[in-house]
């Protein structure tokens, strides 16, 4: 693969991961569930709605 093909693939993968994360957070927020994340080197349990707001502005 050429460098530009690798970069295009990397962008597609990143976009797919962002969409999947947003969908998961939306579904969990609607059910009032928490998510476990790593933030500043610490493992934290936070409401999905808070993480959704922080990462996606929703």
C-alpha cells in the first residue's frame, strides 16, 4: 500500500470508531447507564450522558 492509501484507511477506521463510540454512548445515555473510561491515567465510572456531552457536545 502506498502512503496515501494507508492514510485514507486510517481516516476511515478513525471515523468508524468515532461513530461506534457515539452510538454506544447515546444508547447507554438513553438507558441511564454508566461507562468505565480511563481519564488522566485513572479508571473512572461516569454517567454515559456526561461522557457524551464532553466528547461530542451533545
